[in-house]
């Protein structure tokens, strides 16, 4: 991301640079938002709902979203399902292997805050945001495919508002 | 196929005074036994020609607050009859003989109970970390009074 994130600094010093920067931003963000390739990562029942959304009835493909079996080719990670303490380091590793800019949707109650396993459990991590940063929280147990599509639209809105310099997750936090 | 009465009779003949059998849902039989005899009991169940109970479905642990109950579920693939064996051990530092040398399936079940309840299975060849995370150092989480780092107890409903 080195060159792209330094671009605004360079452009600011040129005449008409900001106009170029905003137009470039628009084009890049539009492309970014319309081709969210997501990582096939599901640990529990939410994964079934995610597969259902990816299949022909609800059809993720019309948003330009395709599943990727490798984090190296993915922009987006659905944390679909319960994350246990044993799984947490693996989730973090997968997230760190994704190329920037990268986005996370915490799908379902378990990934948001532990959900049905919030109380009286020794094994479940209470929210995936203890391990990795989350962009969109999607409640539900499990959320319907319509809700998942809604979450993706919300994420696209978020991406379209980004500035050129904000792409790196160490700035986004 | 041996019914409850037959199984009860065979067990009480072989282990007098150490087995009390009772009906569960027929045709299931439940026997409460002295923990000292488990290895002889399962050897007898597996080798007896009328029982041939050599298939172990599961071993469960239950924390009864003053002791830990260990429940064995055995059945016979040939005769299609089942038996539930219950026994009790001390809650803290409990010991019981391993049945892994008689029924190899017990290996992992015993490892799990050792890890989650802290019951020591004497004679088990390989008691080590099984299901919990590798860096786990918070004791035995299935005990009812267990408290952990980010463990949240269900609030009392008023």
C-alpha cells in the first residue's frame, strides 16, 4: 500500500491535485467496494447461512463477491460462527495473512460478543473484536441471508467514504 | 439378548455387595458400582459369554458438588443389550483405575475427564492435554465452582 497511501501527499502540492485525488479516490473505492472477495471462513452454524447466501438463491455474485479459499486473495473476512479460545490465534493469523485493505464482518451473536455462550463458559471468546478489528457487527442467531446482504451493503457504504490515506488498517485501527 | 434381570443376576453373583443395579428406561440397565472394581468389572463384562459387552460408547463425568460421578456406557454389538455403569470418586484429587487396557476406546474419554475434572486415571499410559488450548493453566473448568479469567457467571434472575 506504500505508493497509494503516499499519493495524496504528493498530489496536494500539485495544481488541481485535490480534484485528481478525489476523483481517483472515487474510482478506486468504487472498484474496491464492488469486488469484495471474501474468505471462506466459518466455524459453526453461521457458516451454513453464509454458504446459503453465496449460493444461487441469494447470490453473492451479483455484488461481485466470490469466495476465496486463501486469505492471500481475500479482501473481506466473515467471522461466521463461534470463536473459541483455541481458535482465536488461528483467526488472528488468517486476518494477518490477508492483503490490505482488509475488512471484517462479525457475523452472528457469537462473533459479536459471545452471544448464547456469553455466560457460564470456559471455552468461548467473548467477541472476535478482542482479537481482530471489526468493521460491521451483524447480530442474529444466525442472521438470515438478507441480513448478511444488508451487512455487505453497509460495508460497501463504508468503503465508498474512505479517503486515499486511510486504507491501511494500522490507520483505521 | 440378556434382559435387566439376567444382567443384574450375573453381576451380583460375580461381585457380591459391590453392585446395586436398578432399572432405567427398559431395556436399559444401570448399575451403581464400587470404584475399586471397575477394571475387573469391565474385563468380566467383555469376556462373559452371555454378555460380551465390548463396545464402549462414552464415559461421562458429572460434578455432584460433594463427589464426582463417572458414568460408563457399554453395550454389546452382538447381543444388542446395553449397560450403564455409575461410580463415584473424590471431588478433589479423585483416583480411579483406568480401563484403557480392556477397552482401548476409553483412552480419549479418560484423557478428557482427567483434563476437565481433574480425576486421575491410574494406569492410563498417556494423560496429557487433550481438548483445551495448549497454553491452558486455569485448572479444571468443568468443576461447578470454577472461576476463570474472563468467565462470567449467569446473573441471578430476580
